[in-house]
C-alpha cells in the first residue's frame, strides 16, 4: 500500500477536465483522493509544488525499448527509467525487436517485464505482419485476446507494401476496434536514401528521401481508412503536405490520429551538413517549412500527440560513418524541455496545449487505461510535476538510457521534471529516479 501524499500549491493543468489553476492534489492508496484549494493534509506527507506544474503523467505512443534481442542498446528497465525521468507514466513499445513482437508470447513477455520493472506502464504494440516482412498478417486477434490486451499494431520502420494487405489489416482490426499505426514510406522512392531530398542533400552529394515518399503512403492509407472505417494512426508525421492531408481527412470524418516527434519540430536537414550520424533518423530531418507545418499541426490539433520515437542504438551501430549508421535518436528525457523551449516559449502552443499533446491527446489515440487524466477523485495517481522555468543543459553521458545517441547534447533547454508518480508511488523524486 502506498503512503498518502499531498501535492500542495502547484498549478494543476489537466486538459482532460479543462482544469488549469492552483490546486492541491491528495493521493492516497494509489489513487487521487481529493483535488481543490487548501486540501487537508491530515496523515499525508506534504510535497511542496509551489512554482511547479502538476499534470497527468505523460504518455508516449512510440518508443523502442529494444528488449528482447538488443539489450546492448536498451532494456525495458533502462528505457522505463528514462521515461520516468522524462515525466512519462505510460509508453507504447514498438514491435521491431528480436524476435519480432508478432505473437501473443512476445507481447506478453514485454508487458510482464514492464510490470516487473514497475517504473512506467509498458503497453506493447504488436506487428501487423509476420516478422514485419509485409507478406501476411500476424496473429492480430490472438495478441488482442492475450494477457497483454494489445489494441495497436504497427510494422514501424516499414510501410505495409500493398493497399490490399493494409485494407485487410484495417478490416481485421476493426472487428475488435484495434488501431493500425503506419510508418509511411514508399520504399521504391527511398532505396539507398541517406537524408531528406532537397538543397542540402544536393550540396552534400547524399541520395535523398523525398517528402513525396511519405505523402504518397499517407494519402493511400487515409483513403483506405475512409473506405474501411478502420482506425488509422500515422507515426512521426514529418512533411507539410502530410500534415495537410491529415487535416483534410479529419475534416471528412476519417478515423485517423497522428503524432509528431520532437526532432521533427526542432531540427532541420541543415544539421546533416555536419555528417554527424546522430542526426540520421527515419523519416529524415526535413526542411524549415516542414518543421513549421508540423508545429502548426500540433497547434491546431491536426496532429494529436507528441511522441518521441525514442530509438536507442549501441555505439557500434551509431558512431560510424554516415552511410553505415542506423537511423534513430533518443527522446524520452528531452521531450518536455524541447516542447516547452521550442513550442511554448515562442508562443506556438500554450502550456495547456503542450500538456494536452503529451497526456490526453496520446491517451485518446490509443486506449491507455488510467493515463492521460482527468486528475479526479478515484483516478489512478499517475502524475508528473515539472518546473516550467528550470534551465538545464543536455548531457548525453548523464542520461538514464543505455544508449547515448541524442542530437541535443550540450543544448540548453527550459522545463524539467521534478517528480513523477505511478499509481501513487514516486518513480522520480526531486529530479532523481527512486530506483
């Protein structure tokens, strides 16, 4: 049984209820017991939250925990600790593990290991196709009915290659209201590509990955979602035209949600001029106009969620020449700071909007019971308290992740997590992991 705590005097920002103002939050027996001004602290330990923002714990729809198979890059334990330090209480683990999470046994193992670690709730994502090979559907129904209760499926890293197969996946998942989460990339246009296709790729002499390769698949998938009535989620949207396609589809009533990764609203392809493989990612860093479009999509709700696409890599896979490096970046511990620094401080999102895109927004994209708010009596006490004014400098060597491939090393950010709480127990206290 967890002890009672009183989070006193913080600014409670709870998009799920519309609440935004100073309030105390009493936590007892793992749940929120009372919310309001001047809540009595009898028997509870007071945690001073003056100057802090208190909100539902953050939810990440897109992380790579690498276990099973690549524990040299990350484990469920190290990834969970990084998530907790980043303010997250729920993460969705992508299926491109070894073996691939394409059956009930693997997804149940991932979920069970997440429970054993106990730092965040780990929700496995199942593969859409066997081995993520794009040839035949995986056992979607068996994974949905398993102890892991998987309701989201993705071949992240690869698009479903044919319209027919994606239609089958959308129709099959519709039977249990499952979600098909797509990585949108026409492989015929990106073979051998090393970065975004544009002026910088031409100058550097690197084969380009055109924006159209993403947008063609986005358009196809939206039409198939409209045809089938299935639930479609678009991963790491990165181009201006893709954002506009989603905006138009939502206006037509298509059942689609979409996410954006912090690196796609903070970095451009200009970073690749350094040839530092830490900037290699898939989809690639785009042009400034795409970055602005992604920011606008987050601001108007076209893009429902900020999702990190946390992709740790072992040194031998990342600290090599550009062409040989694997794509991907760390994201869990810098997501809040990047959001506040790059979106809230310039006035592109309000603080309440930013919190919404990290909490209620992603929780609505996928059923994440007990997460995303509202912060109300009886709800699980999955909470974060952060200092929106705290300035800190990213130090790759100090991150909790087992990997070190952050493109933000040495960058000054504003906004830092102080406390994270999972079902009434602190996983982070005063900026330090509790275990």
